[in-house]
C-alpha cells in the first residue's frame, strides 16, 4: 500500500509499505499507482479521530498527538513500524502510525 507522507516544492512523496521505500512524484505529474484509502486528503487530526472511533472497545487508547517525536519513534519501534530516515516531522510520523 502506498500512502502520501508529504508535499515538497519539487513534488509529493509517498511511502510504499510493501517495498519499504519512499517514492517521489514530481509536482506536475500524477502518481501511477493507487493510494491507500484516500488518506492524502485527510489531516492527521482527522485520521487520529477516525482511529479512536474505530477502536472504542480498545482499552489502551494512545493519544499520538500529545507524544513527542522521540516518543512516537519509540512507539513505532515497539509496534514494528519502520519510519523512513527522511520522515522527521511529528505530523508525518503520526500519519505513518495510523
């Protein structure tokens, strides 16, 4: 599955979770692949709320937004989620974790 991780001045970057690599698409081009559940149109707050709604039965609710970048990286490691080295912003890490 491929998910949008960020937009830059030169284009958009996507994370390919199957091949475990980042894909760059130039600004004037459209990606030639399908995106995971149209996540690129949602803000991380929306994604976090969606996650909370879908896991109401879960006793162990985690507020990712209140965590520091260091805490998010540790949380990702504990849950076997690999964060690419070029993903450094808190908002981008939260998107990967959801």
